[in-house]
C-alpha cells in the first residue's frame, strides 16, 4: 500500500513540477472523478481510517512500519522527539512532537511566522467585492464563506471604500484596530458579501501540509483567540488534483476556524480537514471532537460556535505556542490585518510584505511576512 501511494505521489509531483518549469498554470476544470467523490461516504471512510491508525503495533514492528511510511512520504525521522518504538500507533506517529530546537521561532516583533510545515499554495492581499481567495486559476472562493457568515472579518460597504482608503492614509491603524475590539460577539452582524469589500491591509496565506510533514499547528503571532467555529462538512481530499476539480473545496470541507485579534488587528486561522483527516484537535480546547457520526449532513447548517471567556479577551496565545494538530496532512488558511502605513515624516515604510511566494516550502517559526524591514532570505511578494 505504501509503495503504491509513494509511486502515485511521485507521479503527481513530477507532473506539477513539469508544468511549473514550462510556466503553465493549471486551470480549474471539473471532471467525472470530482462528481464521483460526492457519492462516496468519505466521512465514514475517514472514521474507519482513524480507527485503523489507532490500532497499536507490537513494539518490534513499530520501527519497520514508521520507516516505511517515512520513505513513502519523505518524513524526517531524526527530528522525532521519541524513539520510534515508543509510538504505539500510526496516529501517535502522525502527531509526534519534535526535538527541542527543531523549529526555532522568529521572535522579531515585526514578523508573522508560519503556523505549520508545508507548501505555500496562495498568498496575497484581499481586494474587491466579496473578498475572494483564488483556489486555482479560474475559480475563487469567498473568505466569508470559509470563516462563517457571523465572522467579524473587517469589511466595509462598497460605497464607503474611497472614504476608508483616504482615512487610512492620514490616520494610524490603531484607530481601525480599536474599532474591531468593540465588536459584540454575542450578536454578530451577518453581512451581504455581494456589496462589501475588505478594508485595506487585509492579507491571506494558504499552506498545504503533505502526509509526511510535521502535523502540529502553532501560533503565528501573539494574539487573543476570541471565537472558535466548527463546520461539520465534507471530507474531500486536498491534493493538487482536488483543488483544480472540486468547487469550493475548502468551504465544503470540515474545518475549525479560530478568530481573534493581534497587535495589528484582525486574525483568523482555518484548519481544513480532508479525506482520512477528519480529526482536528485543539490543544486550547481538548474536548472538541470533529468528524462525528451524524444521521444527516446538511451543508446549510450553521457551524457550532464557542466564544472563549472572558468575552473580549478570550484565550491568549504567544507566538510559537502549540494550537492543535491534524491526523495526517491537510491545509491551513491564514487571514490577517497588517500595517499599510507610509510615514514620510519618519522616513520609514511600514507596509507589510510577504517573505515567501507561491510554491515555497516553509516550516513552523519561519517568517511569512514582515514590516518596517525588508525580507532578507526569501523573495518579497
């Protein structure tokens, strides 16, 4: 099984790499397989897979199984915190911790770091009516649909766009930032995304975790987590083929969204589940259970939501703190506010700039973007 998976992964990776070398960007194109996936009981299949990965192996067998997995998916076993014989099951091996110092955190206060190990799929600034992120060339999905209709994503009416942009040039971001702290989480306002657009300085980053990657999720900045939403959706695969054939892939899949505030304003982190990865664990809320059996799955059903107490302060996390874990690989979507102020008087430029670009490999703790400094090692976006 591992050999077949490894061969298929190598074939898919080679095709994608060949397309990139030729400068070809694969476009969105639904196919029969995408339609067939909708007929499969992927949630049940994922629960069965979860049960299988929880089965304990004899101690003598464990190193052989985990080394075979590592060869198939390019896992770095030297980073594992424990000897292979101490991981009783594949599930324990998937969510293994790393040796101290394996993921140094960039503590520059003007730097936002990666919450996971993975490949950067998309980065950019949210613009235009509806605030959409490109899933793949030819198809985009709404950020409000990803985060939930009750999200306090900073949006403004289209007619107010000119007034807001002029205000940002003359006043610091502190004014905007404080206004979002005063939002009432008890009675959030559901907005019409067809007539609203994001405020200036709202960015996104989409990172895909492969099965062989480190599967724990960490905090990208110091922030206060105010709300958690759990969307009990489908569990389509999140590989390259799925992104270009399944509409609204991230919006339809099961996911856990954390929303809150950091020193520069709004921040949201969405952990999106996939086939065989229905289980998303939160360190800050151990009792949360995902991919639970249900009589009928209604995709129009609102998410299960929890406001962290005390209201308005929530759960405080430091940069690099562990937030949660996936059982295998998956995808994380970050949406955040960042500085966009230029100050000719001081002679500095506080505009946020990405330090990574699409296709880059990144690890926990490495810089995603900076402000007031130029990116040294990676190309700026």
